[in-house]
C-alpha cells in the first residue's frame, strides 16, 4: 500500500503491464512500482482482480504486450492505460490449433526469434 | 565453490545418497496396481509406484514405460524393490528387475498368473516386503552436501504471484545448488512456449539450444493437432482465473525457477541425469507425469511452486510446496510448506525466503516430513507416453 492507493508491480521498465496486488475497482488510484523502485500514478478503468494485469501505457491493436521485458502475446484491440489486460484483449502466439497453419490471428513475426 | 549446506541421507552401494529409505513396489502394468496397493497397506516403509501403462501400447511407449520404472527402482530413495508382473504385460518386468539388481539393491519379482491369483500374490508380496523392510530399516543416515543432491523443480496451479515470488526463490536455490557442484532438473516443456528463446540462449552448446526449440515445437504441434486453441488446456482455467492470460505469460514466469545458469542438456522423459549442473527434462506440465519424470531422473527432493494451491506429493520423493500467493497460503496452510507470499507483500526479500527455504529443504532431505508426506499424499503418479493405448 502507498497511502490510499493500490500497489501494482511492474517488472521491467519497458513493460506495458503491471500486476495489481489488491482487488481493484474502476477509478481506483494505482501506484505502479518497478524493480528499481520508481513509482508512477495511474487510474484504473476496470475492475481488476488481485494478481491480474493493468495496462500502464496505451497498447495499440496488434502490438506485443510486454511483461518481464518479453512478449505475452498481442493486443486484439487498442488498450488504454488503466484497462484490465487479460484474455479478452490478448491473443497468444502459440498453440493456435483453431487457425490454419501458416495463418496467424493477428500479424506477428514470431519466427524472427528463431 | 563450497557451501555450508549439509543434509543427511542413506548411502547406496553405487554411491548415490537417498533422502528416504523406501521399499518400492513396482507394478509392471496397470493390471496389478491393486496388488501393489494391498501390499503397501499391510507393510511398513513401502510405497507403490502405480500407473496406467504397461500394456496395449506401441513398442516405443512400452520401452519408455520399462525405462521409467527401472530408473524409479534405481532411485536413490529406494532401498529395496519388489516388481509385480501380471505375466502377460507388454512392458519388460525382467529388464526392470535386472537393472535394479545391477545397482546392488535387493530386488525380487512376483508374477500373478504364476502364483495363483491376486490374493496369493498379495500374500507373497507382503512376505517379501516384510523381509526387505526389516533388512533396510537399520541403515543410518550419513552426512551429504549439495554436490550429492539432484533437486527437481516444478510449478503447478500457478497464478501471477508464482513468477514474481515463489519461482524466483526456486531460481535462486537452483543457482546456489549449481554453483556448489550440485544438480538441478526442471521440465514442463509446455511451459517453455514463449520463453524458449531465453532458455536457448543459456544452452551449453548450439546443439542443446536447437534441441530446446525442437522439444517446444513438438509439444506445440501435438497440442495443435487437436484442432483447437490450446488455451484452457494451457494455460489452465485456474491459471487464467489467477491472471495468467497466455501460455507465454505462464512460461515467462515458470522459467524463473531455473535460475540463470548454463543449461547442460535436454533429457528424454525416463532418463537419469548424467552429470552435475542444470538439466531440462522433456515433459508435460501435468503434475503426476512430470513428477515421475523428475523422480526417474534421480531427484531426491522436489521443490514445487504454486500460486493457487497444488496439493501434490510423490510416492518415493518428498515434495516441498512453496506458495507465492499470501491469500492461498493462509487458506491452504495444511498443504503449503513455505510462505513466499511475504515477498509480494513487501515483508521479506527473495534472498530471505531463499535462505529459509534452503534450510527447510535440507531438513526435509534429512528426513523431516513435508505437509503432503505427513498426510499420505503419496499414491498419485503416472507415466507420460506419446502414442495411443489401443
């Protein structure tokens, strides 16, 4: 806790999400703290359960969502700061057996890692 | 690098040191599980390695089952073993017996179809295990160090706290053990998806790196062959409820368990760890199967990280549960051994909880019961095979 705000942990400076450490209601004040101890303020837009992710910046549709400095998948629509980031707006780039081979649900260059 | 950590275990003829002294009852096939369990109910120091394999499988899987059971019978925690054969199974009971005997352990085989049926075989098995239990029961523990240890690591029923706290603790334990010339074994190939590039960068050789990409690719193709999105199989509905949105997120948290040291190689599911250092066991995330893979590798103790609260134990290996979620710890304190939730609450550092967990782990290796052992969570295991049962 930081005063009457709710703490959210961000791991790397480049991450676009932070993990909330309490159940969050819409319009709750959030303090985002990173590993280096830097803090910033954020207003929640959604109800976000304990342990879930809040967007700390705008993430455009098709962009990778970063946590641990790595990609969790891509945004299926543009996500605003303070929004709950979860299965309703992220798509995995793995195990998508429901789409044709070679086709991805969203444009992505996962192969570039190999 | 030396370390101050010592533990006390049972020295075996081949130099291994066990954290437990168990008579392993090994059914060569699913059909004799009931016999194995009945013998355990009637004897001390015995555990059944029950599974659902050993017959009506294709040759590569039958060999895998034989290899896995043989390596479990040669586990450092096993003082003696009884192999139970139905008499017509597809796995090779004689090979299991021969490989256990080669380690110098007392081992015998009984065959249900030759002994006159289920009750006669239970009777014969009780007599044999009674004799074995008495024979091994006087063995004393000797001093051992981290260089004698293979630590198995696993996370299950994860949520977002696992990657932030309990897995970080296991990662530090892993680094400390590897630095002290010990051995660490991790698996869950499914939970490398999205993090395989990070693991591959830590591979000892380019070939090991390629193998890491390969096992992930094979695991993903098996999932995709079903023709649905893998989500809900992995991550599980519980993972998703706990805030893990994609397999990438689950994997990036899961690999924190492996610490930061070089990865020596990738082992097939039944394989024994061949040398010191950090190794990957190609295995699924499914608890009863990966714990078997870690045990077959020779892990004398398994440290198991959880966020939502996995209850697992294993028949012949103590499983120490470390919980990353403070809410879960207070709710399930009878299943959780270590409270790592203090880390995300800001009350303790990762280093502090690592120190505490190392100390507890040494005590457990020396004989202190884990929560799951003390309530007999010791019957659930299975073997990970690839083809169909037909």
